[in-house]
C-alpha cells in the first residue's frame, strides 16, 4: 500500500511548482469513509510541505508586501553595479591612450590592481553574522566612496593602486553581504528570480561605465586627463544611493532568528512573503524551519570565523563546499572574464582598431548580456538551476569553438568575414554565459550552504573567485599575446570539463526553502536526491451533506 501524507488546502490552489500534472473532474469511489472524491489531480513537486504551504493560498506576487519587497530590493541591487562598473571601467579606460600614457602602462593596461583587495575583504565577511547583513552593506558602500575619491585624484600608480585596493576591499563587504541578504529574505518560490536579479545589475554598472568612458572620450579627449578621470569619479554614484537608503530596509529574517529576535523575523516574513497575513501557512513553515535549523546549528561568532574546519566536518558539508568552490571558480573561469575585461584587446586582435568603435562595442556587449541575465534570472525558478547551467555550458563550448576557428581564419588570411564572425560569436558567448551564470554567480554558492555556514562559506567563495580572477587577469594578456586564438581553445576544453562536473555532481535547489535542502545533502547521492520529485495528489472530497474539503496526499 502507498504511504500517504495529507495536507489541507484551499480551492484556489494552482500548480506553481510541479513538473507534470494530470486532472479529472469525474466522481471517484476511493474517498474516505462516506466521502467521495469529486476532483482529482496529480503533480510532481520537489518538496510536499513547501508545495502545500504555497498552493493552499498562493501569495499574490503583486500584493502590497511584495511590491515593497521589490522596491527595497531594487535599491540594494545597486551594490552589484560596483563590480560591473569596476570591471568594465578598467576594460574601457585601458583602451584609452591618454590613460595608459599618463601612468606609463603597457597597451593592455592594469585591470587587476584591485584583486588583492577583494581577497583581503573576503577574510572579514564574518562581520555579517556579527553585525547583520544591512550594516555590512552600508560599511561596504561607504568604503567604496572613500576608495573612489583616492583613485580619482591619484597622480601616481602607487596611490592609484592603493585606491583600487580600498575599492575592492570594501566593495567585497557589500557585494558579499547583499547576496546573503537576498537569499535569506526572498520568498522561496521566487528566490531564484529575486536573488538572481541582484547580480544582473552587474551589467547596469558595466553599461554606465562603458558609456561614461565612451562619452567622455568622444567629447573630452583633448582636455587633458578628464576623459578618464570623470568616469572614475562616477564610480561612487550607485554605492552612494545604496548607502543612503539601506538603513530603511528590513533585516534578514534568518539573522534576526539567530539573534533570538523571533517576533521581528516573523513580522518580516508576514509582511513580505504573505502580504501581511500572519496566519498564512508559508509564515508558519518558514519560521519553524528557520528556528529548528538555527537552534541546531547557530551562526558562528567572530572567534570561530577563521576556523574553517567546521565547513568540512561532515560528508554533507564537504559536498556543499565542493559545490561552493567549484561554481565560484566556474563563474570566473569559463572564458567570460577574459572577454569582458579584455574585450577591447580582443577586438583589436580581429581587426577592430578605432578607439570609439571599440568603446561602443564594449557597451553593446554589456547591454546584450544584461537582457539575457534578466531573462535567465526568471528561468532559474521555472527551468531549474542545474538544467540552466548545463544548457549554458554546452552553448559556451560551441561559441568558443567557433570563435577560435574564425579568429584563426582572420589571423591566417586577414578575411573581414572571419573578423566579423569572430566578433559576433564573442557577443553570442556573452549572452549564453549571462543567461545562466550571471544571475547565479553569487547566489548558488550561498544557496547550497546551511545558515551557519553561509557567511563563512561566502568568504571562501570570494577567495576562490578572486584567485580565479587573479589567474585570468595576469595570465590572459600574456596568453593572448603569445598564443592568440589558441587561448579560446583552452577554454573550450575547460568548459567541457565544467559540463561533465555539473551533470554528475550539481544539485537542483529549485522548489525548496533553504532549510529543506538539508534532506538533499543528507542523501547518499545529493544530485539524484535533488532531482527526485514527490508525487502529490490534490483532491476535493464531498460528504453526504454536500460539504467539501480539500487535501493534498503524498503518494
């Protein structure tokens, strides 16, 4: 006999999380006692408790609580622009002869002078467990403003480098605490979308930077060093806005529970996940799961932060950290950083040498990537993280293969058709990467961790991505100069490795709360457990007096 678990739910239930569904409206004889089943449908879900909580009375995503959630989320999304602005700013001003000649730099510039700051900042992410997510975002944005002033007024490379260190050091505070914040405050059914949209504003920063450099160079090129100093000053724009507004936003409910501020946490969940309905099942489910999880595994204090043994003490924790580190590296080492940081140099390599044309193409690259990343953020809650990664990685292998071939054709023959095709597939590669990877870069590494591991593990994420970026930044110009298009071939093979790794080891996180992932990682094979769906029967029963009641039955 099938084992069954029942959940009551309302007549407004909808299939928000199922993969497949069948239904019938005819009478059935398998009711309970004198009841008849008059409506029956079956659906496969990732977690029955979560599905029941949502389908009983689906919260309106356009209700007052959700609209307020979107408003303050948009404010904090601006922290992600710092990374995009910084990366594209350096990639763009490296193409300006006035910048490279002022500091006596080689033609490829010095895009990597802030990587050490990022890795140093990662050592202090534990402050987010001590002081809260909001306060660390504020400190990070304030520090970026100070760093911007230093960089924008620098007369020598040592001062410029010191300012870049401050920018990256404090920027890491904000850009690590913000993903933690979104993971912990986003409603579970929209976690991929809301948290994923955060990193898509990387492209907003990139667009602002590239058009600032393009416009400044177009109009101020003959006015000393203003064509590259003005874009440096504009780097404080978005963090300044966030710095002003962040203290008016709610705190992470999981951090509040960890600090025994349960009433405040419940108020946040009620307002922003259930549109003010304190009796909604999702409120009870999330509060119970958060409380149980943080009671069993409290957040670490500052004395334990530098002790990394806790991240690896059990098999499930080692598996979680494997995914954290692997995706941290994949997100920076799939060929994307080489193209975005050194796109101007790559364009020159295939025959595009006009500075204004290079800057404009750099801006277009950011726009196409942003559109793809926004679409991808939503698809992660529809298609699922794992499938999106696999599709995207396969596409990147194809794009890089064609790019290598067309670049070789240009180098060997000088063919304008090969040059155009190479540039086109550089852009297609950017879209292919962005649609799956960009939105999840700082999200998936934190999503797979427990509440007590998350801040410390995100420090590891930043160290890993920083190390990957360090290799990219300092090896890429040498490799491009010496082996040219063969550098693409290297990433073709590495992306093939990524595809195999993701297929056999990556878990699916869609359709579960953060705490419900515990059962996935406790399984013998977490990847298989994450993709195994639960069959749920939704049925309406009518008794002899015509009274209806509805329930979910786990088959």
